[in-house]
């Protein structure tokens, strides 16, 4: 029974945490409606009460109550209904206004209509959870605070002693109010908890327990938007080499076991704050968050560990696996789409250069200073000089002397490039590998390409 109670509380807290923005607006509106109801009821009551005694002014307690009600209505009309406030700020405003309302009703109860024996106070305590929704612990604390407000008002304005029956009735009212909390939205909270479980299942890849493609991309975009200034962010795409052979030769069950083992390896190599997902059959992605600038080599060391662990991995009769990795390291605030394109280009280069390796592309600030942008990729100083001499002086010319960095630059600048001059026999990659890579990249078919 105790376990079920705490599970109910957990589900209520999840219900609130998953709907804070909506509840903030609802709580503001509901308090306004409560104030309007009390104001209308009080005015009607005063009209009937003083109908037979014309000229008699209302007791001071009613004036205070109506002033508090008017004060909240003015707040709501002037700014509260228009302002977009956080749940915590809204909570503070609502609870302060409710405390004023409770103090005014307590004063009315003690000094004007004391014969009601706490009926007004008990009604307000028990009404609280019907118009205000919050974390269960906050509701409990505020209910206790409400009892304390009444006790203070009683001690200040009533000469009689605070008898134990009053204390008992207030405690009883608080308990009954908390039961209303459990009943009022406890069932909704349980539904929300079930919704949470369903969402987690729908966001998770069933085989590896990693994020699926949709969930990964959603969280990756959120991580990019929320990144801390002065930190780097990295996207890794990891693609198994020749995985179809594993499925065909060893069977799909072994293939599934290999993917599960690889998922565990990724969880072990990366941090809890990093986002890991399986986005395709044998393709995985990782977002590295909050990486200090200048520490890209740390992730490259992790990639070396992954390649080594895969090489010595044994699953049944299958062994010696490999994967290709494309890494995009961003320090310039790229979008997810731009970062993905860079990582995908780096992955293709890894595949073209023989698989079982990683390639890192690092972002740069892109500045276009002329209408035509031309890239020359060659390690031959004379060839680059001859090409520059043939170009229009108004062109913006970029140069690369290293194949990896050059392809990185081309990938970065591809939306701006008009022509590419590329030396086909550069060290670090064979001519066929470079041809295969260029055939797989749309940029080389979109721009004017010169091979030499």
C-alpha cells in the first residue's frame, strides 16, 4: 500500500513536470475564476444582509476581502494574462495572491462571522487543489502554511484561546484537501505516467535500447540550440563495414547480437550526457555535448578505442569487425542539418579510403567576399600558382594542400563554390578512391570541376 502511494506521488510529479507551461496558465485563470465567484457571492450576500438596514456600511472585513479580490483581477487584466512567465514565477505570484486571499478570509472569519466555526476557512482550504495544480510536496507545504496564516490571524485579532477543536478541524480539512489532490488529478497523473512509458518505448530502438532516428534527431537539435557558448559540439556517424556479409554468413541472430554488443560499446565509451542513437540498420550516431574547445583529440582517441574493440570482438563464430566513422566538430554554431552533412561527407571519405577508420571535419567561419568562389586542392605549389594566374582577379580563391583538410573545406564551402580544381594523385588516397568519393558527393556534380 505504501509503495502504491509513493508511485501515485511519482506519477503526479511527472504529470506536473510534463505540463508546467499549460498548468501555469491554467492556475492563473482558475484563481481569477475563484476570485470572481467569491466576489459575486460576497456582493450578493451583502446586498441581502443590508437590504433591511439601509445606510449601514459593510464590516471592514468585507472591504479587505473585496480589495484583495479586486487587486488580483487588476493584476490579471493588466499584465498577468499577457506575460509569458515560467512555472516557478507563476507559482510564486499565485501563492502570494492566494495567501492574501486566505488572510482576508481568515480575518473575516475571526472578526466578522466567527459564529461560522471555521466554515469559510475549511471551504477555502478544500477548494485549493480544485483550482491550483502543483507538485504534491508544494501543495502539502502550502496547505500547512494556510493553517499557520489562520492561526496567526486568530492570535492577533481574537481574545479567546485557540482551542484544540479548531486545530483538529484545520488538520482534518488539510487531510481532506490532500485526498482531493489524489483523486482530482491522480488518475490523470497515472495516465501521464503510462504516457511517459509509452513515449520512452516509442523513442527507443527495440534491439539496442538506444534512441531511434526520430528521437535522436529531436534531442540532437535541442542540444544544438541549448549548447553552452565557448564549447564545441561533435556529431559522429558510425557505419558498420560489410555488415551484410555478417548477416548472410553467420545469420541474422548473430547480426543482432553484434549490434547489441556495439551499442554497449558506445554506451561505455561515451558519457551519460552524450546522445547515442541507432538511426539505421547498421548505422549509429552520437552527439558529443559541452566539449571544451581544443579537445577534439579526446574524441578521436575514443574512436580509436572503438575500432580496436570492434576488431577484437567475438560474437559466436563471428569476429574481427570494423566500422567507418565520420566526425564533424563544430565550434561555429552550425545547424543539425549542416553538421550532419559534414559528418556524412567525412564518413564517405573514411569509406573511400579503405574503411575501418575515422575522418574528422572541423568547421570554420565561412565568409564569402566575391561573387565567384574557387577552390584549388593540390600539394603542388607550381600548379596552384599557374591556376591562380589564369583566374579573374575578382574571384575569391581558397586553397588546400592536404586531401583530408581540402575535402573538409569543400564540404564546408560547397554551397558557395563555383569551381573546383583538384589534383587526382594527391597522397593519402588513391585515384580510384578519390573518384569514388567524388561520384558520391553532389557538390562535385553541381560545380564546374577541373581534374588534373
